[in-house]
């Protein structure tokens, strides 16, 4: 569907996107994840033909975005980070304007606009000036123009930034529903967002692709290892010796906490090595009873932070935006009370 090959964007000496290559298949939701300044918007702007690449190519359904821009762009609906809205138009006027730009046939225009407005729930606001809408409704209008014409691919740059919790949930549900008929690419710097919505995640740091996989597989991808934590009774040296005999074991640490029976054992294993059963039988056969066993998976969050750590340290663009799921949730909780106020304000206008 989309093929990005060795894409590079340089601004003077600064390389914003550095030899990116990936493929996008039909009918999935892809998440472009990376810290601020990683190069997400620049990449999206090149995919959609908003800006030209320094090197590399983007083809959409076989059409090169620079050589056959009209044909390629016909397949794409784009919601940039700043929605391209005209504040002095009403929602309906803007939708008609967007439909004309997209050359939607006259006989289909009215029905399609009504259908799309209904889909993103802005029908009640159709006669309201865009400048009088809340941020959430403006975002929906931006989304409506991206969906208009039902392009095969819908590209959304940070679609939930600045929205309140209720609006975030609604927009996420809407994005998920788009998957039935469209391929969706969205960018975000919030990990919980991509793992909640996307089938496939591309992690970008310093303009480079540092990992790409399903959220599940990325979650399993340990940065070298997974840990198994045990509480075991028996002789310390014997426990160590037995564990050393198991293949896949990388490191063993054995400590005793004064207030408890048995040894606290942490075994770090190679990626994808599941040694739990072997540990259980070996310890049982050798009369070293296991009192507790817990396998510690490395979270997607830890992987994301590790893969993009340098970017966070170096980035001159780092601002006060939310970086982690915890921060996002704290903000969400804080702003929960504001949701109803915003809704009341909208319906009183
Ligand atoms: N027009 C430009 N001129 C010079 N540098 C630019 C320009 N646009 C972007 N950059 C730089 O390119 C890098 C990537 O920016 P980009 O906006 O693509 O990042 P991003 O991952 O989308 O971040 P954010 O989430 O903050 O938007 C940044 O260092 C940015 O300062």
C-alpha cells in the first residue's frame, strides 16, 4: 500500500529524518511513536507530499508522491498536527469547501458530507462558526476533512494532543472504527496511546527507525533479557549450581533478606527463554523448595524509553509535553472535571 524507501530530510546540517524505510499494509492501524523532535511530523509531511524529501522515495499504491502527486494524494486523507481550519467558516461551509478541494462529485457531495459529519459526531455543530468550537470539536472537524472522500489511507499527526479525557476516548474509538475500511497511520509521543489503538508500532528516534513490531511483540522484546524472581529454600551454593545448569540462564543473583525464610534469587535469561518449568522440577528434585516464583516482563514503556533515551537527552526540542503513560494519566485525571465544563460551554453557545 505505502512503501517508504531510504527517506531522508535534511535542514541545513541537521538531519531530521535519516534513511527511513518501511512498508504499510492495508487494513491496519500503524503507530508512529517517538519523543518530541524525533522526526514524526517531518516523515508524515513527506509521505503526504506536503514537503519534498532530500533523498529517498515514497510510493502510495504504486504512485510516487513526487512524480505522480495527484494520483498518490487521492489515496490519502491527512490531519496535520495543526488542523487546516478556516475559523470564519461554519462547520458545514468548511466541509463543502473541503469536498470541493477533493473534487468530490456534486451528486455525492451532500450525502457524503452528512455521513462523515455523523461519523465524527459534529452534525449538531454544523451551523456553528469553527472559531466558536472547543478544541475537541475542532479536532473532529479536522478529522472529518481527512475522512471525506473515503481515501484508502488516513494519516493523523498527534490526533489527540490537547484533548480532554472524554474526547481522547471518543477520538480513539473513532480511529479504531476507521480500520474496517481504511488503513490508518497515526503519530504520537505517548506510548499508551499507540499500544491502545495500533496493530503495529514503528519507534523512531533521531529520525531513525529503531524498532518496529506489534505492541505485543515489542512488549516481549527484552532489552537483552527477562528476569525470573524466586524465593527458594536450601543451600545457597547448591541453588546457584542448579540454576547454572539450565540453558538460557545469563546471570544469577542470590541474596538473603533478614526477615524471611529462603533466598531471594533473580535469574536473568536470554530473550524468549522460558525456564520456569525446568527451574521448578530441578529445585523440587534436589529438595530446594520454591516458595515464590514470578517472571518479570520488560514493559513496552521500558523498551521505548531505552530505545529513545539518547533522543530525550539530546533533543533541543524537549518541552513540557507528556512523555509517559503515567504523566498522561495524571493529566487526564486532573482535567477530568474540565470535560463537563467544556461540554456545557459548547451546548450553551
Ligand atoms: N522547517 C524546519 N527547519 C529546520 N528544522 C526543522 C524544520 N522542521 C522540523 N525541523 C527539525 O527536525 C526535527 C524533527 O522535527 P519533527 O517536527 O518532525 O519531530 P516530531 O517527532 O514530529 O516532534 P513533535 O512531536 O515535537 O512534533 C526537529 O529537530 C526539528 O527541530
